[in-house]
C-alpha cells in the first residue's frame, strides 16, 4: 500500500504532492506537521482509501490517497 499526501494549492485539493508513505499512520503524522487541519473524514473504496483533511471551518485543505 502506498499513501500520498496532497495539499490544497489554491485551486485543487489534490494540488501539491507533499510526501509518499507506506502506511496511513505515517501519512497522517506528516499531515499534522505540514497542514493545519482540524477534521478528517475517511472514505473506503474498492482499490483506494481517501482521507479528506478539513480546516476549522470545514474548508478542504488536503487529502491523503492510499492505493492498494
């Protein structure tokens, strides 16, 4: 499994690639350092898991994409 952490670049939520990780836990740990977010929502799909990162007003600030 590979997880990629993306930060909102002002136009796209999946805008700037910050880092790649082997586990979701490592990606979340890096997101806490790089992105100021208050809420996270996890969506599981067939081949990928998305973790949406939202700010204090529930505005999107980033996403973690994990593919199996």
